């Protein structure tokens, strides 16, 4: 989101624009000059307000969806509001204590923690919370296990030394007995106990260490571990890397009252690729980022906003990002403090 200066528009325009944006937040309907005049106690005539609205529209801060309608903020308008006019709300001490207690009493794996984080983001904001798991590129492996689900279908559990776990379901050309899979798991884990290695350099180590039964062994390993870039495993990685909190809150918003908007919302969140891409842009930042979807910028989420922030574990090995997805008309003054609080809390507990 581009930067906005406080003096980009004069004081009278600011007052009218604030009346429009607050009215739209409240009603989810285009805001007219009469509403602004009656609700904002401005010392301006309706005619003056209309002239200012025309000027704001020409400058790209608002637009008129229909000739007979009032005005609605644009993506540029929301950006200006967030950076130049918004007054942040505070999360109550009681809410903070409830969330902290949820984490302190639960324990569990990193995956459990990230799942609780996405749920907490949804609960606090009443939008959809999302969490991007830490990257595993170059991270040392701790344990690999092969489990037979059914004939030709194997579950691969990969545990990394930074605490991240990936589950991959793969299909192979021939049926392999459970005892054979256990033997392969034992061989790999014997290697991992002796040497620090990531997935990137595991292949060369296997070639050096394993001399017997190499053909059968590689037929499993290549599909299970190394070929993560193919379509099926890529989808599996998306499932493992993104945690999504309850989405029901979003469906209560007026913007998603018709089927087309609901379909777009569900597609955006279910597909995961776009959300992961945007959260990935945040992961290595030092501060939060706000993506406001429009036809010109971040068109993949047109009509939606994503407020995001990075988190970093105490040992600096775990780096990821969190976010909240909502309509353009989301309550930024609440969402931004929620993101700040949850990013700081997650960084403290992992």
C-alpha cells in the first residue's frame, strides 16, 4: 500500500471524507451529502458538501457506484484513511488474558499453536484469520516416517528441526508392505541421526549411504520427499503451510450477501495460493503490510483486504506471517491492533 501524507487533502475535504468513510463503515451503503451534513455536524451547506465530494471523486478517494447513489471509498481512500486518519481501538485486557490463557493451557505442537493463532485472529476480529507457517527451505530434517494408508497410497510425515511438520499423501506405482516401509523409514532416520541435512542435500547423502535395494528405495523417496514441486505435492504443501480460522464471521458481512461475492470469497481462501503469496511478501518485512484489493493493485483479492504482519521465533529459526482477511469496509481500527498483538504474542511463545 502506498504512503499517504496527512496534508494530501485539506481540512474541509478531510472532514467530509471522514464522514463518508465512517458512514459507509456503519451502513455498508453509499453515503450521500445529506447523510454527511446531518451526522457529522459540519458547518457546511449540502451544496458545499456535494462540491467537495465531486473533488474527492476526481482525486480518486471516493467513487459513485450508480448515478443516483451516494459515494463509496476507493482502495486509495481506504489507504489514506488507514495511514492518515484512523484512530486505533484497544483490545481489552480481558480479551488479551483470554487469548493468552488459550495458549498457555493448551501446549501441543507448532502446528497446534499456529491453528490456535488463526482461530484467535478470527475470534478477535470477526473476520477470517490466516497464518503462514515457517519456511522449511534449507532447514535440517529431524525425522521421516512412511505409513501405509491403503494399496499404493502412502502418508509421509516429515519433521524438521525447527518444529515444523509436513504431511504428504503420495501414490506409487506398486504396492509396498508395511514392514518394508518401516525399513525405509529406519534407514533414513539412521542417516538423519548421524548427519545434519536438509531435503536439498539428502539425495546426495542417500546415494553415499545406501548401496543395497537402491532402486526400490528411490522409487519411494523420489515421490515422497524430493518431488515436492509437482502438482499434487504442491497442493499438499499449500495445505500444510496455511492455517485458516473460522470463515463464518465473514459471511455475516453485507458485502457477501449475494452468491457471486460468496463464491469469490470462498475461492480466494480455499485456493490458498493468493493468500500464501501475499503473506509471503510480509514474512521478511519488519512491520505489517496492508493489501487492499482493487482492479489496479492486488487484483487477485479485488473487494477484499488483507492486513498482515510477520512473526519471528525466539531462536530466529521460525519466520512466518499472520493476517486477517475481510471486506474493504473492514474495521481497520480494530484489526490493526489485533494483528499487532497476535504477532507479538506468537513471537513470544514459539
